[in-house]
């Protein structure tokens, strides 16, 4: 059924129909479409625009359609243009004349804007739930690894010793910011476009505040032209999804590196790894690699939507039908990545001894050796040069700073005494960093307490 057929004298060309139709993908939000229609007809009856009898028939018919779609006894058919015409056609077929009154006071323009907003709002909530589950796993690792020493890196070079708790805390901050972004988008988008009509409202005495309240919005959109042509919330959601995907990709990259034979920091669970068809010794981090790879797919959806919207004049234009397929795909992609990544992280084993040994062999305590000299009266620039000589000495002999004898220390600088070993131990290097945000246990326990409170949000 075409909602616009009265103006035309020829049947739509089938190629045009297939190019124009959106039911093949906008059927995804049939639940939101039906919920919006129930709210709309409830308001129409309240305002005396349709009778209570027609309202009851329409609401009953819509609920029956929703039930049948959920159970699979009603299937989508190709002759319909979109989810709106499908639902309306089935409704009229089932309840007759009353069904034709459902579309009073609204347009497909405000209807699709409503459906997309409600769908994105629901998906923001679901994405937030998955991010929170990931944060829970990260926090668990933080709590269990306050004294698991490992190298911290800059430029992929070992830099200073940290703890696994501190390293994981960086990702907690990233994903926590993702949750705040999602909440912010939901707050900003939560105005109801229904009642805006095609672009200039309607002459019917609609109660838009009532409809907005029924659907959980903060209020009606205040400009009908903007309401039907606004897709900022889609772009913002795609931007937030892209940032989350970027965070997942960074985390995946580290796990891939840590899983390599050269590092051996982690052992991936068999359930989240794959093998090679030719090399029996291989255990590949395919989940992490796929998460890393799918990030570009999400970026593509964001760039596509920005490009689609950049040249569209007010108000609605058919270009905006392109807001759906790639957005749906990006949402499903990120949700899938979050679920799989959380499972992979929860089952991953950290090789703590290997991590600590790597920190010792990487001269991550070199800065602390320089600080030792400064604390004994040596100017920092001179201390920097002295420790550089120590590092060179150790490299030539394939040893760590901790392995040097006191005589070897003194041969390079007589300032060194027996207490240097305590000063440059990994435990001391980490534990004396007690300012908030640093890896010392005192600071980390405070941060973990804050993170626990954040998990209650």
C-alpha cells in the first residue's frame, strides 16, 4: 500500500520501488513504530479528534500486530514501502475503517523521526549496559593487581614501572568517559518530534506535551522544521560509538602485543582464540584482531552520516533515509565487540612473573636511580648523565641495574651507597608515587574507591 498513491496515475516502476523502499531495514524498529502509534492515537482520542471506540480498535489492532511480529506469525512482505505503510496496511486489513484514522495529524516525516529517536534511545541504553559490564571486569582486575608490577611504556619503549592495576585504570577512565558521553547524548536528544507533521505542524488541536510524556520524552521538539530534519543525535551516537570502538581497538592492540611470544604477558582462553590451518603451534588472538579491524567499519558509518547531512536544506529530504542501515550496523558492531571483548578479558590469564621480569630488564627504574642521586646532592642534569652511563654499562653486559654490585655503582659514581638497591626496587619505584592518579597502592586504593562509586551510576 502506498500512502501517497492518490496523486499518481502510473504504478511505480519496480526498480524505483526497490531503490526507494526501506522496509528491508527499517523493519528493525517495528516496536518503536507501534509504540509511537499507540501514543499518538491515545492523544487523538484525548483531544476528541478520534472517538474512543476507534482508539480502542486501533490500539487493540496495533498490539495484535506487535504480538504477531514478535512471535513470527506475521512476516514482512516486499510490496510495502516502509515499516509505517506495512503496519498501517495490516491494521486497516484487520480492523477496517477505523485503521484509516490512525494517521490523522501526523506525517511520515515526524513518524520516522520519532521511530529513529526512540530506537537510538533504546540502543544507547543497551550500549551503556555493555560498557558498564566491561568496566566491571576492568575494575575487578584493578582490585586484584595492586602489586602486579609491569613496565609502563612510551613510544612502545619501556619507560617506568607501573602496576597492572594502574594500567587497567587508564582503560577504566576511557570507558567511563564513554558512558558519560552516552548519557549526555540521551539527555540532549530526548525531545519528541511527533506532532511536527511534514514540516509545519498541523491544524489539529494536538497535545504534544501529552504525547511526549507517554513516550518518555522530556517534552516536544520546539521547531517543527528542525524536528523532522534533525539527525544530530544519530551523528553524536555514531561519534560516541566510534570513540568506544577506538578505545576497544587500543586495548585490543595491547592484548595482541602482550599475547605475542616476545612479550608473553597474557594467556588467552581457548574459547577466545583460534588456531592455524597449517601451523599446529599457533594460538591466535583473533577476537582482539577483529575488534581492532571492525573499528574502521564504525568510523565509516560516522563519516557516511556526516557526508549525507552536510548539504541537505530544510526540511526533510529523502537523502535522510540513509541514516539507518549504516547506523544499525555500527550499533550492532560495537555491541558485539563490547560483549566479546568483555568475555575475552574476563577469561584472560596475566603472567605476573613475566610482567615483573620485563619491568626489571627494561631499565624502568632508571629515573628513580637519577632521583636517588638528586636526593644525595647531585644536580639532576649530572644525575641524568651518570645513570645513562649505568644503563650503557648494563646493556654491554646484558644485566639489569638491580644486578650491579655496589662496587660497580661506585665505579661510575661514588655517591651510591647500599641503600640504592632499596631505592631502585620495583616496589619502591611504584609505592613512593602516591599522588592521586599515580600507581602507588595508596593512590590506587583511593581511585578504586571512586571507581566503585561510579559503577553505581
